[in-house]
C-alpha cells in the first residue's frame, strides 16, 4: 500500500493537489492511504519550504506547484 501525503496549510492549491492525487491513484487502481499534513512544523520536517507538496512513501516528490494527473501517476506508480 502506498502512503501518499499532501503537505500544505489548506490553501486552494493544496486542495487541488489532494483532488488530483486521489484521481491519479484511483485511475492507477493502487491501494493507497492519503494523509493531509497541515502542521507547519511537520511540513518543515520534510525539508519543504514551499507548499503544496506531494510525499510518496516518505519521499518528497513535488514541492511548490500542482502537477498534472499524468505527472502524479508517474510519481506514485
């Protein structure tokens, strides 16, 4: 099971990244657990300075922008 985390304080871009990540994971048909991380100290602990960010299995894949569904699929596959 993939552990997907969205790092962000709940801004519109963070919400969009959450939606697109769910769409990508569902279209790939993978088992996943999606967690939203909104605590700024936790976000900084990942070394992320710009949100939103996508973390897959503990590794930061994208930070500071919202990638396309196709790009997210590649990142989580």
